[in-house]
């Protein structure tokens, strides 16, 4: 709930960018007294115009507002896209008297469609005139950034005398599915841009960056945190880290649960390799393997696909000493089937997969992914048409 | 047709390894006078027992026979698997008087199930007593190596006074889908193991290695060529290269067309990057992107997903100067939508995608892939159960 911390107002409107007629614009404003901010953006080299704009805006360590639209990603629109993102920010600046340089923009939706600026500008007029610090206004903003999300995603963490609120959308993470991951965090803590950036980077690595629905990475992914300082409390870096992690974790759980077409939530842990980076490589390789993901959809304890997938990973391993555990039951030991392996019950919605690559090395990492279902194919084959 | 070239006999039987009761064992024998051979194996580090055995057998440059079974991959069965593969070869040796060291073995099917050796050995007895050089025997062998294949895959190339025959199975390539890719080539040309290996390696790089259905790589992939010299003709390396390429190309086309759940055959060409390797990286990244593959299934000219996918590739690019062509019609120029891009007709079964990464570099490469369909999910979620 982004309006939970003191110092923030928000609102939403139906600008008509989404053909469905659902809410599609939101504005979040930090009323201070501080305007410290930090952000993490997509690693994709093809980035949307609002990402370029927001990167520049947050470079100063200060933000006073973020304008959101769904229904159109404003990505791959060339110079026109850059102009349109700037025009959105200029319109917000005009209506709120906030300097344009302190306003970020986030868009999500179809790539390569020019923004309908008449609708966007009318929407900004509307949303700027309807802002509030109450629960309903915060919730409305979270609803307006949804695309194929089926539920609104919000989280709140309460510290001693201060709090963090968050809203998120998307069906993936920093390697998200078609719909961009956008997350906005607000806090009334006093915190420097450096403290915010450090907390956000660490939290993203442990939450959104471990979430990998289909290996695809959006052009628009953006996580922004703004700190108003309105509580008068300046938490220690450790307190801030823990709070940002808690909120990001909560939103990441909600993203995974609502991933496109998901019927299973799968946590993959890899250990027994040289270092954490190699363990992460192997976990990602498995998490992106369609044969493994289809087996999870079918509740099929087909551990052979796990070995076939990790065998291609960029990680040290002993090919004759790999072990696999499904829901902590051994299904493969020493690269050979364990007794009862085919009878493991994977019918539940949560599946835990642990792979030991058998080198005895200290590397360990996890990713969270989902199954590959009929609904995933359905949703993603009928998206733009 | 592996029995088309002079000097080869083959046969097949129903050993009962497949629960379906369909043919599941085949034997191919080179009767000489020459026994030169070469092979290419999976790049996976987790390899099946028959792959280990066949690597050793072909290391001498000589093979006289290959024993095939479907319905069981004999992979991840530990020491027992190695023993069973050796026992199969020993049984063939006993029945044919061919030295065991000159016999290769190929298995395909479920990983991690111990081979039912009583059935396998009885099957070898049966198939060894029913071999022939005619069309029916060659065809029966090609049928017996099928798993989820829906059609038999055979090819023949006729040179001047010599020929090459081939059979193949699988639904992928060196990065194949669940069912291993197995290919057997036979020729009555006289050719050294070095000439055969060179021709096979080059042909695989241009055919099976450009075919990428889902990025998964089997533990069992094996392509073997045997040369009997029975024609008395020794083609030049160029002639041999061209002939092996022609046959591999033909089989690769058949594999792609029969890939699991395929409704579209997609050829992806990437150019305009630093070198061919980077172009191949980008083509593979796109070919493995599920969002792109779902769009192809939906006949959806959603070029934004092409940019989002290649933006994550390990390749030099100019993110503001990427061009995309669907069926040679420009849909994105300078990283921005081209007029009429949404109206391109992708309803046909073959889709040609060309991406220029915009650096002006000379790199160019292609891969062939398929769409991601409901049937793919269906087949692969219900395989082992």
C-alpha cells in the first residue's frame, strides 16, 4: 500500500489507453520533506523510452513523483517515444508544480505502439486532480498498473515509527514474462539515496532477480523507491535493508503466484558446485528448461529431465554424482534413480527441487519459477491480437 | 533409406521395451569391404551409457554395426547402465561374429529406467536372425527407432556410382526436445574416417546444430556414419561433404516438420553483428524465447517480442537501429515499428524471421525452430506417466 507511509499521495484514472476500458494511469507523489530516491532497471539493452527518462531523473538521487500507464509500453517507438515520455512528465510537472527533472515515468503494455497522447494527457489532467493519502487512492494506483495480472499486488512493512509501502505488477521479474515488472516502494523513513540504492539492490538480487518465469526480460522493468522522511525516523542500514527485503519478498511472492498461466510454484535450489554464481547458472538453466517445466505442470517426477537440463549448464559438476530431491525426497542419487523416485507426489501447488551437482564445492543458489501450462501458451499466443 | 547403399543390411523387431508394443529394436550392419566410420555426439555433460560406449567404439575410426533401441534411454542408470549397454553389444557380437569393439549402441526413451535386459537380449536374438538389404528391412529399422515421432524419417542421396542413405528420429537436434535425436548414415563410398568425420561435422553444424526446438539437449544424441566402400568409388572430399550435407539437410527438415506439437516452422536469420558466433547467439536466444514462440503459434506479428528477446542476447548490437523482417516484409526499422507491421500475414506453416542488429558488422547465422503450442505442453507434461 503505497499510501501507508506518511508523505505520499496517489491516484488513478481511466485514460482509455487500455482497450478494455479498465484503469490505466496512476500517479504517485512524494510530498516530502525529503525526496530521496533510488531505482533498479531492466538489464535488457533494448529499453523503453520511459526507462531512459527515469534513469536520468533518478541519477540525482531525488524524485518527487512517478507517472504510470498500462496498456502501452512506449517501447521501440524511436524519437517519438522519447518525446511522448517527456511530454507525459511535462504535463505532470505543469499540473503539480513539481520540476520535470524530479519525475519518473513507467509504462507497461504492448511494445511498438505509439502512445495515444491525447488520451494520456487527458488522463494526467484527471489523475492529478484526484489524489489522496488514503487506502482507496493507494489501492486504485496499484489496480491501474495491472496488465495480465489477475490480482492487485500490494505490501506494507511497519518499522518502529516508520513504514514502507509497495505496489507491484507483472508476471515475472527482472527476467519477466511479457508484461513488464513494475514495482513502486514508498517510505516515510529518512534515508539517503545511497542507503536506498544499497537496500534496493540487495533486496532485488534476493527477490525479483531470483524469480524467473520464462527467461524473457522486459524492455520496461523498473523498481523505484522514494523516501519522504515524514516519519522523522532514520533507520540504520540494517533496518532499512531488512524492511526493503521484506516488502520486495512479499511482492515477489505475489508476482510468482500470479505468473501467467501458473499452476505450480517451483523453487529450485542448486548446491555442490564451485561457487554461488555457477549454482545460479545451473538453477536458471533448469528453471528455463521447457521439458522440466512441462513435467512440473504434469506433476511428473521425471528427474531425468533435471539431469539432462543441468548437464548443459555453465557450472562445475560431477556428471556421475548428481543428486536430485523433489520435496526433500531423494529421486536421484549418484546420477542414478533412487527407490520410489517415480512415486513422489508432486500434485500440490508448491514444488521444491534441490539439485546437488556433486563436486563438494560450496556454491549454492536458488531461483523461483513456475510450470509451463496450457494457459501460458493461451495467454501469450493471443496477447496483441 | 539406410539399406540403399551397397554393403548394408538392417532389420527391426518388437522386443517389448516400449509399453505400446510397437517396434523398438533395430540393427544396422556394414558388410564391408571397408568399415570406416565417424560420429558426432551430444554436448551434454550428462551422457547415457550407450553414448559412452559408442564414443569408445568409434574412436578407432571403424564400426561394423550399430544396435538401436527405443523406449528406454539407458541414461542415468549408473554402473548398471554401462553393463547393460556392454551386454547388448556383446549379444550382437555373439550373434554376428562382429568384434564387440566395432559395434556402437544407441538408445532413446525415458531417462533413469533400467533396461529390461531379458527383453533386450531376446530382441537382439530376433533382429539378428532377420536382416536384409532390401527396402522393407531398412524402413523397418527407421520405424523401430521412433519415440514421439509421428512419421518415419529417411533420406537418400545418389552420387555417380555411389550413394548415401540415412534414417533419423527425434524432434530436435543437438539441442533437441525430450526425445533424443538419433541419425544413422550409410554409404557405399570409400572414405577414410577422417574424411567422414570432417564431412559429418560440417554437415551437423549446418543442419542439426541449427535446429533448436526448445533449447533442451538430450543425454543420448548421436549421429553415426558408416562407409562400406562397396561401390568402389572414392568421392572427393567436396563431393562427400555435399552428399552428407544433402542427406543431413533432408533429415533435419523432417525432424523440424515433426517436432513435438509443432504448427509452425520458423527460420530465424540474424545479421548485422560482429561475427557469425554472435549472430548465432542472438538467433538461438530468439529461437528459445517462449514469448516469441507463443506469438508464432498465434500467427501474431508481435515484433516487439523479437526486440525484447534479442536485447538480452550475447551479441553486439545497436539498440536504436535494429530491424526485423517477417516473411521479408519489414515490421521494424531503426528499432521502431514499420507501417503495416501488425497486418503481416503469418498464418502459413512456414515463417521466415530476419533480424538485423544494426551494427553494420559482417556476422550472420540462422537457426530453425518451431512455435510453442498447446500440443507441446500436452505431449511433454504427460510423457513419463
